[in-house]
């Protein structure tokens, strides 16, 4: 088998092209949000939300069957409720937002599993882990639509979100409504998590958002560079992960995330910023 056959031939199949197109759509929209989550020290928030959308997806399936629109709408509502309730509890109790998120999402996860387990014909493992290679035209349109809305929304709130993330006191002093931009940002995160569940499932949809984002910190010093690096890493992970899945007969979702995880590990070891290699270089130069 020649190298072009190895790298390109699998995408002669329609299901592989649809899977790649859907993953590339998510790769354009989700990693920039992940970069902001890292900057805001909210890296685990996306993981919380991917569990929190499960009851909404299960209720959507109970009401509308295995309709992506019904499940996606239910997941979006559940995710926004989880984020909103956690935020309100944080303001009311003056506690830490991460602890409120933990409490709310654990209840939501248990509720979602309980509801899903009661639905005949609803495969819980499919909801949790997804099936990239089963992405059909409606799922592809959902992923592309989510990516388009998320990118447009992020572009709209880009400047105030940067200020709210890096210097909220400055934004407040100049009359900026930090709470509004925070809420809009969280809505975009929920939207991307919901958009990824059709392919990667609720337990893995956050992978393309966070693994490229945390790897990008080792390749660029500034926000714009980190965003570009995260998107490039996510696109590379999607393409290479699908190839690994095809040739090694592995589940596609885990294969994509394992490739992304491998790039993250390589970034920690060899990246030009804050890596083990640069640490050894600085130690060697220190007299």
C-alpha cells in the first residue's frame, strides 16, 4: 500500500468523509472556546457541562424519539440550566463556582442516566460515547450549524470577552457588563458540547475542545496564536484519528482523542513554551 493510499484512500468512503467534515467543523469552533476556558481557569467546566446535558438529551429522546433536533434542544436547555443554577448558587452563597458546578452536574448526571435507562430503544452507551462513523446528513448539518453559530457568537463577543477574562476589574470600572459576557460565553460552550454529542457522545464531546487548547499553550505565547494552534491541533487530530480508527479497527471517537492526547503529551515534552525541553535548556544555561 502506497503512502497516498494509506493517508487518503479511507476518505473515498462517504461515511469517512461525513465523519471528517463533522469533526473539522467542531475543530474550528470548539478549541477557541477551550483556550478561553484555560485562560479563565475553568478547564473542568466543559467536562461538567458534558455530563449536565445528559438529562436534557434523554428527555428529548423520550419526547421526540431519536431525533437530533429534539435531543439537541433538550441538551441545550439542560446545559443552560446547569450553568445558570450553578451561577445563581455561587452568587447567593458567595461560594466557589466550581463546587456549585460539581454539585449540580452530579445530580444532573444521575438524573440523566436514570431517565435514559427507562427509555426502550435508547442506547445509553451511544449517548455516552457516540459514534463518529455513523454521522449522517442531519448530524453533519447539526455539527456544521453549531460550529457556524459558535464562531459567529465568539467573533461578536471577542473583545469584551478578552477583557472580562484577563482584567475583569478594568472592564467593570469602564461600565462593562462582565456577567453578560460570561453568560454569553457559557452559552457558546454549552452549544459546542451539545453539537459534539452526536459524534463523540456526552462523555467525550469536550475532548476536541480542551485537549487542543491545553496543548496550544506550549506552542504560542499570545491568545491569537494559541487559538490558531488549538484549531490546527484539533484538525490534525480529527484527520489522523479517523485514519487510525480505519486502519486499526478502533472506535473513531476514542482514536481521535487519543491522537489529541498524544499531541498534548508531545507538546509538554517538546513544545517551545513551558515544556520539559525548554526547562532543561534553561537549567543548562543557568550558571
